[in-house]
C-alpha cells in the first residue's frame, strides 16, 4: 500500500503544472456528475453483474465482454437503473495489436468488464435515455 502511494505521488509530481492544478477539482466534478444510484439500484446493479458473469461461463457460444455488456445494459434498462455502456481500445505493448473492450458501469458499480478506464481509451459511450434527457 505504501509502495502504491509513493508511486502515485511520483507520477503526480511529473504531471504538467496545469494538470496538477486541476486534478482535484476535476476529480470532485467527476464524482458529483456521475449518475448516483440509490441503495436498491446499487444492489440490483451488483446482482445483474453477478448474474451476467455467471451466465457467460455456461454459454456454448462466445460470451466475451461485448455480449456481457449488451446483456447487462438490457437488464439495467429493464430495471430503470442509469448506466453507461463504454467501448474502448488499447494497443498491446508486446504485440502492438489493437485490443477492444466493452464494459458497463451503473453509478459507482462496475457491472461488467471491470474498471477499465485506466487501460482502454474510450471511443464510444451509450448512456441510459433518462441521463440524456436530464
């Protein structure tokens, strides 16, 4: 834990001054701008994530991140839980191949695909209709 804190502190010190200045205010803005869920919605989003991941293990067809994300999005929509379906890309450092990933978040809950923002560059996001019209 101490190693992680030291590593993050060193990384912060190497950031441009502009980024250092805005890091905390932007971090706070991101936090308050996320669609927050009530306790029941958070619990249901966690249940949906577990059910989707469990089901994916037992399908005879390919159930990678994309079909899992689509299924999770459909169930979250059914239960009127605000969500964001993300599509991201990254270049593998060893092979230099492009890799794609899809994941779904509902408020602070990583429903499927894990917390992938640090690894993948987001190239598309689809959000719940109620978030667009808010």
